[in-house]
């Protein structure tokens, strides 16, 4: 096992592990900081909508879960609060799937296994010196705070409640989302093509969270059935409920040189440690995986005399990724704001907008291609 490291990655979430595997492929020596999980840690109840670009990178690392844990979505239906709706079809786009709904524990397990069999990666329990330190500690990154990196945060007036449901009817590979005044509900299909369970993300005003969590499982399930207009018949909770406050956030600086008291070398941010978006478009992790692909590519293509901590390379990565995430941040933020206001004219405008968008042809196709990770 190597004694010194090119890169030390702090944080072994999906972004940190993917970066470790990508850099190991470039023959870099990687330390991955992963403190042992707390015995009380619960399995993540979420499932992520991952696009084609994310699928390709995870497949190339042999970390894409099997079809039962990565449900292909052939249709998406989105409803507004006055009956307007938008439908997206894989067939209309000429693709087999619009996105895949990936079970988070299954994805984490595949990545952990790939890391275990990668001799270039050493899993360590505390940070070690390296030419480059990559901070992948998620939105509440302690290292980012300790190293004084400014993180601009705009909280949303919504918290997400995530859980899982077993439904009377099969989901039919259709992802469904309902926008109503102040809340957004998503049903994301699980269990493969024939499945009848869904991962739920319900973004609601913070003042409603405590009350909803206090409901017993059956009453909470009834609330979800009502909010989804009974589209999948009767439903039953099959997991715990977990919550997240939601925010739009971005670090001002994504890379730099370590101050002498912090050690030597450079640092760089990736994933949720660098940026957060509202989960309504299911893009946060897709953006994070885009970060680590871009970083790995820039490091791979560097001249042989440049080190992996070269600030010119890291600044190129920062510029490239800030430009790439801007449209998604603006889109999700705009939609969140448009649907969080009760005013009558706004309600008419958003429903008119949805109807127009449904018939907009090229605009709709362009947005779908971007969300799918195609260019
Ligand atoms: C309700 C909800 C639904 C979402 N749905 C989607 C979706 O459908 N599609 C999508 O693309 N995105 C989605 N996202 C966004 C997605 O969850 C994040 O973008 C993604 O988890 C970011 O991955 P990460 O590895 O950067 O951070 P994290 O997942 O937060 O992982 C960070 C890791 O670092 C570890 N860590 C933290 N501090 C330290 C430390 N000091 N030392 C060592 N390790 C540390 C943590 O334990 C964790 O393992 C959703 C988010 C929410 C809240």
C-alpha cells in the first residue's frame, strides 16, 4: 500500500467514492477518508433520479445497480395546481429511458464494493497529507467551514420529507410530480419495470413538518394518497420518514492553496460541498457526478510536469463547473418560487405556462435533453 498520496478525498458519499475510483483509474494514489458509520445510522430512504451521463460514468466504474434497483423511467407526468399538466415521453425523445430511479443504499453498496477491490485507493479513518485534498463532505462540510471557505446559502421555505410506499397499483415506470401552493410531491418508481413501490419526496412548508411526522404511518399514507389524487390506489408506508431543510447554495471559491497551518498542497470542492439545488428536478447528484468527471478529466489531460495540485488546473475546473451548474440552479429556483406563491394571477400564469410548455415542441425537447445529461 502506498505511503504517500496524490489525492486525499474527505467524504465517502457517492461523489467522494466516484472521484476515488475515477482518479485510481488514472493511476493516482488516493486516500479516501471514511470514518466508521455510527451504529445508530439508518439506511437512506431516498432514491435518486440519475440521468444518462451519470449512468455512463457509474457503469464505467462497474457501480451501476441491477435493474431492480435502477428503475428505468419511460414517462414523467407533472401536474400544476389548476389541472394543467406536462408529460415527457422516452419514446418521443427516441431513447429507452428518460432517467433511472436508483435506490441509494444499493448504489452506495456497489460503490463501496468497487472501492474495496481498487488497490490504488486506501480507505482511511482520518485525513492524511496529499498533494490535493478534495472536499466531498456534503452540504454541511466541516472542512469547508474550518478552512474559511464562504458558502452562500439561500434557505427555501420548504423542507423535504422522504419515505417509501407500497402501492395497490404498479407504477408503470412513470415518475409523477404534483406542484401545489407551497408544496411539491414526487413519486419515484422503485423495484424495476413491474414494481409497485415508490420513493416519495414531499417538499412542504417547514411549519407543517412536525405535524406530518407526528402522524401515525397509516394517517400519513392517507395524506399522501389524497395529495396524489389516489393515482396509484391505496398506499402503505414501507420505511421510516426522514427530513431535510432545503436550500440553494454555492461556495464562492471552489479551490485554493492550503495555508501553512492547514498543511501543504491544494484543496478543491465537489458535489454538495460545492453547491446545493432544490431536489424538485432531481439534479443535485447528477451535478456532483458531473463535477468529479470534469475534475478527473482535467487532471488526466494535464501536462506531465504539472502536479495534481496545480492551481491553474483547479481554477479551470471551477470555471467549467460553475458555468455548467448555473442553468440548473436557475431553473429549479425559478420553478420553486413560481409554485410557492398563492396569488391568483401567479396561479393562472404558472398553469398557463405549463400548458404552453407542454405544446412548445423544441423548447420542451431541449429541456428534457439537458435534464437527461445529453448535450
Ligand atoms: C430529499 C432529497 C432528494 C434528492 N433527490 C435527488 C435526485 O433525485 N437526484 C439527484 O441527482 N440528486 C438528488 N438529491 C441531491 C443528492 O442527495 C446530493 O446531491 C448528493 O447526496 C450529494 O452527494 P455528496 O457525496 O456530495 O454528499 P453527501 O451525500 O452528503 O455525502 C457526503 C459524505 O461525506 C461524509 N462526511 C461529512 N463530513 C465528513 C468529515 N468531516 N469527514 C469525513 N467524511 C465526512 C458524510 O458522512 C457522507 O458520507 C436529493 C437531495 C434530497 C435532500
